[in-house]
C-alpha cells in the first residue's frame, strides 16, 4: 500500500474520531505516523499537532453552528493549559525517542480505559466553588500532555467537562474541540525547529482526509450510539498501546 493511500486512510479515521467523539484521533495519528509512514517519534508528535489543529478547527466550526460550544468556559479551560502546552512542546524535542514512545503507549492505554468507562453523571450544581480550581488543574495537565506527546487530549477533556463543569455530552464534545485547538496551537508555537524537514507530501493529504472525516464523524455521532463508538475505538487504542510497548521492549 502506498504512503499516500495510508495517509488518506489514517487521516479519515482520525477525523472520524474527532468529529464523533471530540477526541481520540490524535492518539491514533502518532503511531500511524511512526510505524506506517516512517516518521521519528519527535517528528510524528509535531506532525500530529499540525493535523489535529487543522482538523479540530474544522470540526469546531461545525459544532459551533449547531450551538454545541460553550465559548467562555472552553476559553478559560484552554487558557489554563496554554503555558504548560508551550513549555512541554519545547521540552519534547530534547527527550530520548524511546521515552516518548513508551509515554505515548501509556497515554493510548489510558485513553482506551477512559473510553471504556461508563459515562458518569454530572453531580451537584454550577455553584460548586471547587469547580473553577478543578477545571484549571485539569486544563493545565491536558495542556502539558498536548505539548509533550502531540495529542489533543480530547479523550480526557470530554469526561472532564462532563464531570467537572456538568456539561451535556454534545456540548462537551463541541467545547473540547476549542480546548484541543488552543492547546495544539500553543504547543506548535514552541516547535518551530521540529517542523523543518517534515514530509508535507504525507502530512497534507493526511490532514485533508482528517478534515473531511471530521464532518462524517459529526454525522455518524447522530446516528450511532456513543457507547458503541467509544468501545470500538477503545479496542483499537488498546491494540496500538500493546504494540508500541512490545516494539519498544523488543
């Protein structure tokens, strides 16, 4: 299979996940870029950020038109992660490649576990004084994760918005795309050196297919049950995590 076909196929899957679930696509993008498209871990995380930024912004537009984005809350959540995302993005290029790979495998496994867990009902009312502080801590942690490993963190943003800020699922998915876009842009701002030498002939079709896939994902989410989509994607992520750990230890 040619690199172009692989890039288009993977891009469609990444976009589908982002559009339908509000996250998870970037956790698939990085291992595809490394193992199927020949990128180094450092280059793959940077390429993933470029792809996820373009895709998330496109998907955000669609969800915003449907009224599923809480702009003020999403902006505050993202603001807490901006500096950690930038700092972690600058540090990522200095870490050994095996460390990045093992860390990413761990995140892929965590993403799968989060997706397999049943959705928790939001508790309490909006007046809980602890919520702003909890949202800030969560936002900062997700920003660091985005900067270091090139993942949008939507698989953590969505449950955080549901449980911490009591958002409905559709609104959490839409708002997560705002957080993902902001964190990815902040991380890219500190990764200028790692964009040199990237294979744009692969990244461009990958991103294009992901953007189109995001629109399909939004439509799919309205027709297929959320739990079924999450279980299917979680199974894929568990396989990816296991493969990456075995490959690193071999």
